[in-house]
């Protein structure tokens, strides 16, 4: 290749702030990056960008199991490697303190799937897999539609759990729903039988879980011990069902918030191309969500003037109304000078239920 035709790749940091468990399927591990690879390769082939994108992957144990320091240190390593933007971190308890470090030290834009609005700032963007403010309203609408007036809450002892809870109280008040019991549970998998029993004694008609999701692991066994099978709801922790069989079993029988919708033609067309390239068609949230993340980053890399962290940040602000693969049909991707949450449309969240037999 001629000297004049070669160029260094654009580097994108991928900061994955929890360590996947041993035995996690290798194909699903590849799903984390393959959507990005497909979008960036297509963009290069179509001439949207004129150089390849290199994904620099970091997997570290942040909260709830690890530390914030591990996450911030990993972000710094990605900056030192020359990444022009970073996808991650994803977990709210890691995102909020990492935002401070980004603003004070790094000045490299980040895009996250956190649901916390406290993440949003000059350098920090979000395609949130849910929202601490939106999901509680969504739950209240689902409860009201089902006719449940008295509910019990299990809230994880974390920033995620308590943020959900504060907003759920307001949503219930607006919908005329009474919270008959609130119980705090750990943010990791611990015994929750006493908390579940108190909700049962309070005669809750339904249960709502507020948190990242690991705290839910022993709720179903506690319900089984009581012989109690109430309707139960959770947020985008529902999407943790893909992590391993333990989380799958924990979410059996729950109705949760997802972003995979079979009716979205943009998402289905993308999965067709994914299957043609990789030989499998993963029909769950991660591939379509990551496609949307990659799409906005592709357009930002193409429009960055200059191709620098600040140039990418300002180009992200010019991304407007791109069709989204995740969410319901018609969902769009759009940012602005102070618009940092990118999915636009009432259908970016979808209610789904994992049937008790685990088949649907």
C-alpha cells in the first residue's frame, strides 16, 4: 500500500465493568463486540469512514461486586492507548463517579447504557437501557393496567435501587397505587426470605424489584417456600437473564423491561446481516443495542473535525434522528448540544415476561 493511502485506525475503548462468570458461552461473549465490528466494517466499505476502527476491550470488576477504582483506572488506560471515545462503563454505581473523573482528568467522550441521568454531562452521553426515571412510570402503568392497587417493593441497597425507589413512589402516587411495604435487600445475591415474607404479610398484590438485578437471585425460592406466586415486575435488570442460568432462573415468571422487539424492521434487517456474517442470529437485546451504539459512533467518527476526542464529542452532538434497531418500530437516535440521551420515542422500552417454564 502506498504511503499516501495508509492511515492509523480509529481507536474505540470498550469498558465492560463487570467480569462475566466462568462458563459464560463463548458465542455470547463475542456478541459484545460483533455488532460494532459489523457496523464499522460496513461503514468502511460504504465509504462513510476512510479508515478502520479498532476496538480496545477492557473487562474489569466494578460495583456491585468490585470497585469504582478498577473502572476509573481502566478508563485511564483506554485514554492512554489513544481511544477517541469510550463505550462504558454501564453500571450506574460506576458511571456517576467515573463521570467526575472524565470531566476532571480525561476529557474523552463516553457513551453508556446506564439509566441514570446523573451520568449525563459535557463529555458523557447515553443510550440508556432503561431509565431510573422512566422505568418506574412504566411499572406504574403496567400495574394500573393489570388492576394491582397494593404493591410491595424490594429495593437493592445501592444507588440504582434507591434511585428507582424514589421515582417509583412518585409514579405510584400519580397512578393511585399504594406501596404497602418497602424492604431493602443487598445488591448481591443474598438471602431475601425475610424481606419477601414481610411483603407477603403486608398482603401485597404484586411485587416490584428496584435494582441492578443480582439481589433478585433468591427471591423466587423465597416465594416458593411461602407458596406465594404474585405478579412481579422489574426493570431492565430483566436483561440480565442472558448472563447465566442462575440469572435466567431468578427471572422466571417476572415481567421486565427490554429493548429487543421482534417487530422492529431495522433490528430484524440488522440481525439478518449478522447471521449472514457470523452464522447465528442472536435474538435478544445486546446485539441490537450495540448496533445502535456503533451506528451513532460511526457517524460521529465520520463527522469529527478534527478526528480528536473533542471533535468526536462535538460530532456526537450533530447525530440526528437515525433509525434505531432496538426498541419498538419508529424509535430514533438523536443527540444535541445538551441532549445527551439518544433514544427518542415512547417505544424505546418494551415490556416482556419470562414465563415460569422458561421457554418463552
